[in-house]
């Protein structure tokens, strides 16, 4: 018996058995990506559910994937906390400020035409791809921030960074990992592995805030979300094992591969949603 059979799809949407299978597989792909490089789940979740699964409503896709990625982020947060990779005080400050702005951003996003929103989302994906491959420039900025950061200045910088990341996260309906990680690291100079672990507090909180705001308007398909989460748990476990085997030397290569994938998906979205 299907454990989520009693949960309805969004109004007027009926998926085939093949689409349900593709939903679980898409969730696995997103979970694998989160596990192997520590981010990027939200960037892939929207186009996978929209174009691979064929879900017809862009706004419901954004609300549904925001919830699914949020739950997967909280699950991964527990693993990072055990490894000592979470700074709770800074992470909670970032999450509280950012979640407030995520609510504002998602309220604006709901009012924007769906195709226009996806076009802007694709532009953001391209910017993220560029950021991912600039490893040396990122390392230099972290060293400078760490040397200059006093406690009060760090808190002020962190709050401003959180406001920007939260607003973008809510507007585009993404968990925001690739916005939050540099948003945490650059104002404070914290190591990247710590920023990744700490970012999951905000990824989960931003995504949940956005998802609940969309759910208020009936723009969240709970059944699809649960299937996506189930696939993500399996994929996340596999991705974590793969990342451990590749080790530190493979990190740069993985970032280049993922950046190329992001560029390919973003280019397709720009083509499909060009004004």
C-alpha cells in the first residue's frame, strides 16, 4: 500500500506512474549532488521536476522542491554537527535574518509570471557556476575577511549578507546553499567546510519558509515532495560515500563538472523561457 496515497496532488494535477518513478529518481540525483559536493540541490531540483518529470506548474514546482530540499538539508545538518562542522550562534543569526527576507522574497516571487521567474532563475544559475570555479579568488577573500573581522563587525556583515541571501533564496524558491556558503564565509573568514555545515541551518530554514508561504496559496504538492525526499535520502547516502572516496584532491574536479552541468541546464531554461 502506498504510504502517501491519501495525500492529494496540487489541484488539477495528476501524474502517471512513470512520472512518480522519475520524481523519486530526481530526488536521488539531488540528494547525491548534495552529498558529493555539499550544495547545489535546489539548483537542480526545479529543472528536474519541471522538465524531466514534466510537472506542469512552475510555481508548484518551486514550492514543492523548496520543501523537499529543506528536509534533506536538516537531515544532512545532523551529520555535519556530529563532525563538528557547525557554528550554531552564527548559523542561527544568519538563519533568523535570512528567513525573514526569504518570506518577503517568496511573496514577491509568487506574483511574478512563472516563465519570467524561471528565466531569472537560469541567470542566477549561470552566476553560481562562475562562482564555483573561482577557488583561488575565494580563498584569498576568506583570508582577508578573517584578518579584518572583529566580533561586532562580523555580526553586522553577517546580518547584511543573510538579508541578501534570504531575499534571493525566497524569490527564486531555492534552499540557497551556494548563496549561503559564501554569505557565511566571506564576512567571517570561517573555513569552507565549516561554512558548508553551518549553511545547512539556513538552507533548511529558508527552504521551509518559502515552502510554507507557497503552501498557503496551494502551491505545494505534498505527495510529490515526500517522494522527492525519499529519493534524496538514498542519493545523499550514496553521494556522501562517493565524496569520501574521492577525497580532497577530487573537489576541484567535481566543482568544474557540476558547474558545467549547471551551465547546460541554465542554457536550456533560458532557451525555453526567453521573453
